[in-house]
C-alpha cells in the first residue's frame, strides 16, 4: 500500500508531532494534513490464515500489519485526530484472529448505508477503539471542536437518523463500535471519528494514560453505575470477575467509589494484590495454587453445580453470609452458570462480553424461582462516556495502564492480551515519540500519582 510522496508525508507527520509535543497547538490548523499515515491493519485476503487452529493458537503478530494507508475523506460531523497513543482491547484481539467472524463483514454492511459510509468498505481494516490525541481538522457542521484541541475518543459510532436511538443512543439501529465495526480506528497515527465521539483529554494524564480508559471505563460505568445497567447503590455487594483486568479494574474502582462492596475474583496472587492496592478487601483467588481451584466445568459439555455451591459458600464466608446483589459478568461461558447461581434472590447479573465463549449455559431454576434478572450491557452512550471521562479528569477514577508498546509492536501487545498475560490495560504509542508526554496539570497528577501508577510494571 505504498503512497507517493512518502518523504513529504513523513515531514508533515513530524511537524504535527513536534507542534503537539512542544505545546504549540495553535500551529496545528496551519499544518497540511498528510495524504497518508501508518496504521495497524488486518487484510481481507488473509481471513482464512488461521483456519484449522484453535483460538489460542491464532497469533495476532501474523495478522496485524503496519501499513501506510490513505487519509480518509473528512465528512460532515466528523474529525481527523492526530493519535498520540492508543490501547489494546479484546475487540482488537477478536479482529486479529478473525473471530467470531471477520470484521470485513461489518465494513461491507456499513458501506451499503450511504456513499459516505462506503469509505469504510476497504480490503484492509485499520483497527483500534481507543485514542488520545489532538484534533487536526473538523468537517462541516462541527462547532464544538477545533484544530489543536486535546481530546480522547470514545468508541460509539452512531448515525441517529432512526427514532430508536434518541432515548439511548446504544439502541440506535445503526450503532457501531469504532475501529471494530468501522474503519480508520485508533491504532494509527491519524484516526477518523465522528465529532460526538470526542471528549476533553484529562489534563493530569500522559497521552498513553489518557488513551487507555476509554472503552473499558465507559463500558464499566454503564454496566455497573448507569440506570441502563445494574444501577448500583451504596451497600450493594458486587461480584466482579477478572477484577484486576482491563474491564474489571474499572468496575472495582466504581464499586469502591460508589459505596458498594466489591468481591473481586482473580486468577493469581499478583492479581489479588492489585485489587487490594485499589482498596478492595474481599478477594477470591480462584487459581489452583491457593487451594481454591474452582472448576465450574467437569467436562466440555457438563457443569459442576457442586463447584457453584462451593464458590457461593466462599462468597458468603467473605461477606458475612450475604450473596451478591450484582454480578459483573464478562467471561461468559466459563463462569455464567456460577454467576446465575451466586446472585442473591432478586439480584442482577449484568453481562457485557463473552471472552471465554458466547454460548452460555445456566440452571434456569436459580433464575426464575429466585426472581433474578439478566441484563445485557454494551459499551455506553455519549452521556455515559462523558460522565466516565469526567471522573477520570477529576482524579476520582484512575487509569490502570500496566505496559506500553510502540505502534510497530502492536501484534505482540495483542498477543499478550489474547493470552491474558497482562494486567489492567496495555497501551500503544502512536505519534508520541516517548512515554510521559502530554501532562498539563502537574498538581492534580502529584496528588494521585500512586494510584495512576498502581498497575505499572504489573
């Protein structure tokens, strides 16, 4: 995908980078937007490359490519952003291993919507659903943002032409996840977003710290705090699976900030320690080394209710005899039966993902006879994302960044997440030449530095 005038493109990107790093943001409007940029892509002609392999054996380092791609046309209500940093989410892992289906099917469907949407239907897909950077240009009709604004992007791409989304934009018939179901995502030097994806960058954070909360922080906010999710209240006991992970680490913080009582479920002593650093007191390490070693499945097709009961007894031992009011679910197949069993009578199981498998099995007697509820929760609307970002900006919720990779090593970063070798979030530097840049409020940062760095090196 070589683009002519490569030296000129590199010069323009360098000029943009230098203006941002020096803080000369007023110069951004006068710098010509490059005709191309580098982005992490998957290729449509490679979707069969992992056929016959198990999910775990599919290697994102083979499928993710650093390509030079044309800068997309800027449409009404859109913005081009110079991306200083991004982050890895499970949807990038899924994209890279072409599961549960190749994302090119999403791009083709989107491309049929309108001539402008046709831009997204390409033989390559620039991936990534997080970004922190600076606005380069805005399209017609954008009045809230201008070139030089420091921003983060949430990942809801929504058309809002149908009535369905005007109470909750997540219900819009043309709602998509940017960088997963659309093209021109954030694991790149430039990204294309809708202007209503933009939010102010938290001033006390570096570019890489600001990039990492977006998707997971907003998802956890809606799933746990919002009325569209579990509507958590003070005193609720909240069972949190994967409580030190990219999603669970934010759920743990929201439970603690909201006066709830988190019961954090993790899979190693190191992860248990991270939960305690966040302030959680009730932690279940379900790894075999601790002697707990919960095995909810006795075979490929058979769950073990005795293990559900043993798990429920452990929860009641920690809580003084109480069952969870809310179960924060995202592993899916492996844990869902236990989650339905463990929730209290009248309790809520709220689910936003299925990282261990989409086909859930549970004993419905525990659901219907005990009047429990299952709620599906998917990302967040703009208002929920804005509120979640505001809490980051005020230093009430903190990034859980553990490790950072250069853009060229995105494949390795995705492999680490795929194999669950990470804690919290894994960041990626895009245009930022090094870590530690972009802090504008040193005083606020100094007040929260220990919490900001809680996951670093984990």
